[in-house]
């Protein structure tokens, strides 16, 4: 028995591009922390426990190339770099709000159906 075919996104649909951009373990978390305001590289590194400098640098460069994040060199000694969401990056705010609502709803469903919660 074959599976029913599923429609592909239209060729001009930007969904595929942005799903690719924001996929993975780190990018959604980077965007999450930046939604609260600009962060220095070292602060992001601490926020994202477990990420290597190399991976964080690569992810931030990709986000900057996609114009979701801006990079600003601060006039400090030693030199520091600060990252912030661009207007394009801030467009993901409703996505995060929806994910928060869904997460709360799922947690409520788990509590309602988990027999261990009755103890």
C-alpha cells in the first residue's frame, strides 16, 4: 500500500528557506536569547551552555548573512562584539509566542493525563 501523496510547498514559497535557516539545535535558542535585546558574544556563549565557540560563530555568521541578526563591534578594549535581532529577525516573535502557548497547552494535557501526577 502506498502512502497518499502530500503536496509540496509551492516553488516560490519562502517557508522552505526559513525552515532551513532556523532549524537545528542552536539557531532557535540564539534567536530566543536575542529577542530580549542585544547580547555580547560571551553572554550568548554563557546563555547557550554547551555550544562551542566555533559553532556559535558559524551560526551567528549564517544568521547575519540571512539578515536576521546584526553584528556591531563595540569600541572597547579588548574588542567586543554585540549581536541583535534585525527587523527581519524580530518577525519570528509571533512564532515564539505561538510555541510558548503550545508548550503550555501540552504541559497541561500531560498533567491531566499523567497518572503519576495523581500521587
